[in-house]
C-alpha cells in the first residue's frame, strides 16, 4: 500500500519530525510505499485548496496520515476538509494532538481514525490489517467512531527504541531543512522524561499508558535510550550524505539524566565527529563531571528549562521544584567549563502576577545565561496547566483555536493592564533583562523600559512594529563601544549576550 504523511508545520519554526521518520522506516521495512508532504513556508509556499487537491490526486495514496501538534490543529483541520473533497481513502490523525484531544478529533468528522501514543507498531499493524481486509476495531492505540460513539482502544506497551529501524531521512527535503536552519541538525538519543511538569503532555501520556497497561512508572519503562552505537551510525550517515552540517542538537527532553550514558556518548562522539553539539539539561541532573565530559566532547551549548524565576509559580503552578540558587549554580558550572548556556522562559502563566514576571527577569539577569529563549505559555489540552487555566477562566478560546504558535502572543487573558504589560515584555524581553544587569548598559535600558511601560495601548500598538529595528540599532552601537548586553538575535524570541554573537560573527 502507499501511505502519504501530511505534516502541517505552518506559521512556526521549521521542524524535523522524528515520529514520521521512524514510522516511515517501519512501513518501508514492511514493504509499503511512503511519501511525505511537509507544509511549511520555509520549504515552499503553502498550497491553495486546488493546488493541494491536485497534489493529492497525483500521489494516489491508499492511506493518508496526519501528524499534528495542538497549535497546528486549525490548519490541519482545514487541510483534512480539503482531503475529504478529493478522496475517500482512510484518513488517520496521529501526533501529540491525537493523544491530547483524540475524542474531539473524531467528533469533528474529519478523520476516520486516530492513532494515539508511540505508534510505530500500531501503524504497521493497522496498515497490514486494512490491506488484508480484516477488522481493525480491536487494534490497540486505535480510535474510531462507530454508530455515533467514540471508541478509544487501550494503548499497547511502548516500543523498544533499540529495535526500531534506521530513521527514514529520504522522505524529507532534508538538505533544504539543514540549509534553512543554518546547518543545525536534530538528533534524539532517548524518549521519555522523569518529570511531570503541568504544562507538558508527558504526564498525560504516562497516566494513560499506566492506566491502560495497569503498571507502575518503573514498569512502564518510559525513559528509553537508543544505543550509542545507533546514534554514531546515524551521525556518520548524516555527515556522509548531507552538506553544511554545522551543529547537532540532542533534542531529548533531558539528555543529562543518566550520567553513564552521557559519558559513553561523549567518548564515542569524539571518534566520529568534530561538529559542536547542543544538549538539554536539568539543574538537578547537571554537575561538574557532566560539564567536563560534555566540554571535552565538543558540546557548545547546554540548555536548561527554567520557565519562571518565581519559585511560587514553579512549585505551585508548574510542578518544577527547583531553587533559584541551584539554577544560578548550574549555569555557573557550565560557564566554568567554557560551555555556552541557554535557558527557556515562559510568561503569561496562569496565576502569574506582574511581580512573578519581574522575578523571571531578575533571575535571568542574576544568572547571566549565554542566551534565553522566551515564549508565552500555551495551555495544551489534557494537561493540568490547561485545567488550571480553564477553571480560573483565563483562556480566550477563540484566540487559542486560531493560534499557530505560542511565540507571538498569549491566548490567556488577565485584564487590560496585565495583558498590555505581557505584550511589552514578550516583544523586548532583552531590554527588561538588560535593565537589571550589573553592567554599564543597565541605566540606558532602564530608561528604555520606563519609556515602554509608560505607553498606553494605542501608543504601544503604534510603536511595537519598530522595536526589533530599534533593538538592532542600539545593539550595534553598544557593540562598537565594546559594552556587553543582550540583544534579539537569531530569531524574534531569543536574547543572546553580545560577547557570544560578536565572537561568532
């Protein structure tokens, strides 16, 4: 059979879909034909309805499968409605949104089936069963509607990642992805996370698997590592087949979780590649031994999920139980071994006050990471943070349903004064951080921040479109003067210390 994957990736950062790459490899191993259409402006202009339907007819697929994240659901739903006008082949939805809102997807009438969870084995069985003309109604991980009733079948055990076939890069326009991402290439060394942060789908996934399999967290075997040899073979393949790779990103939720694995990876990596790489860490699973090991292997950037500088918000809202002192210490440790650091920050969190936002800004200024990436909180359906947001009436559902990303705006409402404040911080967070640094530029940025905060809604709306250019001009002046500062760099929602980007340039 021929399976066409459709990956809506519009209005957001260009991404490589690890799930599709593995699913395709499994299907090809079983003898099926696979194609992929990734819809992202960085690859090609988004199609009109007629262009979309023409392409579907040319593909002639027997099954069409969507991989959808929640922010892409409105666009995916529109595409699915176009599919319905072009063909009657089975239409399947997978991805995170199928786990978060599976019943809603089926009730929409746009999809015949959903596949929930990690679906390599489930999809292979689903395709084989359809091909044989047999009944699919009892397949695990499957969801469907029969006689107006939604059926969500139990999940099967998680796949052993060490037994998965080599990811299928061929169905992606992978060289174009590399070029569009300036040579940065993602890798995945593991699946799973030991934490239960309220804003992340992990806790929902774990709860559903444990309920369906009637097992403990340990019995679930949720955190699974690919063999280091598998990763080395993958890196070697990428370097032989593709051009312009300048950096690898280990996209694991928590690469530094298991220290022996970190040590083995670092030891083997030095033998196979001279490219620098980036890892995700946690302040509770990061120390001098890990830092030394990573630095010796060529690691360039260590990323930490901080999210909020308010310990109250981290503990009571996010369930991220870290002390500010430990965050500062982890960043200092990384810097001590010559590692550049990056922190993830969120604003617009449920129950967050202006003082909590300022605590995030102040902690960032105190810790002085090499860079910070900020976004607005997004309430993913099915998460505890979503329930908290909905219960307290924060969510603007019309706005939420229309959003394609969570970097441009918040879909929560806190009142006109707080909403305007969040818009300002979300547009020029580096200015706010700079204003709290113990550096010569701080006085200048304090005046800029006071100027911005004094603007009413109408004045802010008029001023806002010009702020990125203004940031660029201010930064260029301080660079010429040799004064350290954070500036918006690489994308609209990242602040980078000038010491780093001046050295890079």
